[in-house]
């Protein structure tokens, strides 16, 4: 039954891949966007200046950390946060930072995630909260990209989040009472924070079912408890099914959730978000990786510079004036938007 | 499954980058819009055809351009949930595309009428077998919603539609929401059309469950039997009185905890009644068998915790005892293909100011179309 529901879901139909199909899609998106940009730039362009697919992946993942911090600032709760993170990851499967810079989409994506998960639709509150961390936007700038985001998300707003499954496992283990209560509660809490934290930076959602990721989250923090639980759920005589399931769960945990820079790469040559590929995987970005992201960002800015004059501005004059006025005010306060986005923390110092 | 993009490997076939705009244009060009069949505050509904096959569909075009206002909550909810819910008894969303002026268009399967139309149309005669069939199909569709953690939040006769083949479809998910995150304590109680609104929402509950939809469907069940609205309150306050007089006065005794709900009052202090029992219901619903009354009673219990679930309701003996449910294609109220084409022609003639007959058909067509609208 779970399987039927999952197979009907847009998550399965539009956003589930094999490692190699995910990698090819990313490569194709990059190649297409680079080609298009070269055409736009004309003679001034040089193909070597383009972002490579792995640079794109690093940049988008970097902006996931920004979005993550933004969610904390908005006190979104897990559902909105996990959905916003997934929206951003999904969007950049078929669009490239060469086309739309991720930073311009963070607020609209977060707002859409709020709408979809909670029904909250007050732009006033949202704009005010964003301004607290020096992100200046107008109602129009927030709402105008929505339809494009929706189109690129293939009109799929529901995200099946694996962290939700933890509660069920916890309740069941507590009722059974075979393991000490403290252990069950501690391990489940750790698994939940993994799945609502670092797990959101991995490619797990694209490669595994929500149930598999839930179990991998548990495995990552308490392998014994997880495997014991899975064994107890499997009817006798289904050893082969169990072994297969355990293999998938261990793989998801070891190769993704727990992956380390120094680990061997199990997906050689594939464009996947893995620390082995130099893609940062957590809310806390190490300094040298932050520097790398800033470098890629500068490269992208330089690359697109000749086009800046040509870009059609969709915002009306009034909205643009409003935005500029706000920006001027901020600059008086010695706040620099680009610097905020260029790699520093988006949360202001207290 | 009619959605062409439904095939499993869709993600690997997906186009790249700005080709999304091409997909949108292709989707748009797949359909031919025929005449407008209804218009509401938020949407216009067109009868349309799939170019390649000629198959009829309905296109619901949201009036507000999303360019400035973003996606309206109604369309966001409807698209979000219908994209995931695929079931025989839930209206099928075939496609979504953006029109040339940035309006969202939802392509839905074409539906022939709704239960409100049947209940109100005195010329339609129906009986227990037919009610059983409609109830079974409604419960199955609703069960699937709940199984997918979706609350419909606006179950009423005109949101229960049927195809030309008589298959009932739950439609209009503009108020739906997911309840996948347990313990959500901040849900709005301003949902469900008043006459079908359950007592916990009348009392302003901020946390509620799938039992709200079961109650609404229970009230539809009663209305199908009586052929008049069962609890027609004229205001929200009056709705509580009507409800309490029919189903009993909510109290700590029949509903532990009810007095701590935000808007709790004793609606009928001069006429305090015990919760309605099956023998009480028998006096009002004389044609119903005991198992039918048990089912009705289970659906309209005051305390949501006492209400039956859709799954349990489907196990009711009422569905397996004589007379058995009518086969969908034999249900009254449906329109055959030919009749429907006629209705279509009538509509066209009216549009051309032909004063011929068929006005009744026209009105009905309009009504059906209106039911497809968002937020009417």
C-alpha cells in the first residue's frame, strides 16, 4: 500500500533517479545553459570561463546552506524548511545558475514553501522578517517568480519527507518496550535532526524512497536498533527481501548521510552531491569551502557582467524604486547586500 | 491513468533548462478550448477537447494573472493535492499549464453533473440502492484522501460530481490540506460550507482530523435520504442550534473536553438534549435498515473520536445487504454521450442568442461548470 501511494506521487514520477540518470541530467542542464549563454554573450565569451557542472553543483549546494540559515531565521519549523530545501534542489536539476542565480530565488522559494506547507500568505510579515537579515524584497519580486518556479517544479508542491517516519518508528519501539526508553528516544531524536539537518543537503531524496531514507537516518545513528527493528518487521522466510532492504539502507546511510571527504567514492565520475566531490554537505560550511563558493560566485558574476545592461527587468518602475529606496536606506546603515550574499553569514551579528 | 506524463521514466525524459517553457507550450497546444461553460469570481471553466483524440475535458482558467499576484492559495492547494491523488473516485487532474497572459489553467476530466443537482431535481427518482452506490464511491474516494494524509475540508453535495458513466468523483480541493505532520495545533476552523460543518469546527477547534470530512459526508448521506438539507443553519450561530437540536447538545458527558474548545457554548439551553441514538434516527429516517442507521449514526457522532473512519464505514453491512448498490452506469442523473452533445449544442445556440428550448439544460450545464470553479 505504501508502495502504491509512493509510486503515484510526483516525488517518484518526476524526481526519482538512478545515480547515473541524475548525473546525466545535471550535466545536460549545464551543457545546455552554457551553450545558450555563449550564444548570448557572442564574441566576448570564452567557453573556458563557463561554470563547470561540478562548480554549479557546489554553488547550488552552497546556497542551500544560505537557505537553511534563512529558514532558521524565519523559525520555519521542519516541514517548511525541508520543503524549501527540496524545492531549491529540484529546481536546479533543470535550470542552471548560468540562467538564474540561486540567490535571487531563495526568498520566493521560501515563501512558496510557506504557502504550500502552512497556508501562510502574508507578504508583509515575510518581507519584514527578511529585512531583519538585510534581504530586501518587494511583494512583486516575491510573487512574480512563483509561477515560473511552479512550472519548473512541474506543478509538484508535495514533498514526502523521511523525517516524518521517525515518529512512527519511535512510537512502535516504545510500545514494544524491548529497548530502554532513553535509547529509543535519544536515537530517534538524533535521526530526526540528521534528516532535518545534514540529510537535506544530500542527494538522498532523488535516489531513495522516503521509507528507505527514514531507516537510513536511524541506521546512521543506531545501526543495531535499526537493523533489529527491520528484522522484526519482516515475516519469516523473507530473508532475501530483508537482506536486500538492509543493503539499500546501509548504502543510503554510509554512502550519503554519513559520507566523508576521505571516503572512497562509490560513484566515480558522477555529478552527485558528495563530500568526496568537494561539495559541502552541512549547514556549517568549512572556511576553505566557503572561499571556494565565493570564488565560483565571482566567476559567475564576471561571466554574466556583459549581459547586465541587456537584462530585461520584470519589476515595474514603482517596485524598483521602492526596492532602491530600501536599499539606499540600508547602505546608509553600512550594510552591503552583495557582501551578505558573497559568503558571509546572513544572520546579522547581535 | 490519463495523464500522459504519468509514465514512470518521466524524470529521465525531462527536458532541460528553458525547455520547460516549451513543455508548457506543448501542453497548452494539446487542448482545444471550446465554449465557456461557467464563470465565477476566481475562475472560468471551459469545455475543451484533447486535440489528438477528441476526448472531452474541462479547463479551469484562473482569472487572476499569476504574474503579479503569485499563485492563489486555492489553486495551489488544488494542484498540490490533485497531482498526488490518483483514484477512481477523485477527479483526475490531467495537466496544468500557463496561458499566454500568465493565467494558470488546470485541465480536469470532464464531469456530467453533481449530487446537488440530483437531490434538487424533483424529476429524478432514486432509491436506497442508488444512495448506497453514491455513498460507497464517496467513501472510497475520501478514504484515499485520508490514506494520503489529505483533508478535503469542503465535502458537500455539489463537490461530489459524476462522470457520464455514473462514476462519482470528489472534486474541488481548493480548501484541502495535508495532515502529515502530527500535532499541528494551528489549523483554521473557517473551513467546510456551513450546513456540512462538524461541531468541532463550529466550536473553533484549532486541531482536527479526518473525522471532519466523515461528518460532512454523513450530513450529505442524510440529505440524500431526506432530499432536503439536513442541518440548514442560516448563520454560524444558528448552525450550532440546528445541529444541537438534531444531534444533541454537546457536553462533557457525550464529548469529554468539548467545553474547553475556544467557542464552546450550549447552543440550545432551553432544550438540552442527549446525543441522538439509533432509535431516535429511526423515527426520522424511516426507510433505513438498522445497518444503514448504524452507519449514519457512526458518521455524525458529536465527539470526533467516536466517529467511524472511512475504512470502517466501507465495511458496513449496509453495503453488502439487499438491496445491493446500483452499478454506476445504471445510476440516475447521468447523461448519455448523445444527450451531452445535445446539451453542448444547446449551450452554443444560447451563446448565439437563439431563443430555442433547452434553457433548463443550459442552467444545469452552467451549474455543473460552476462546481468546477475554485472558491465559489
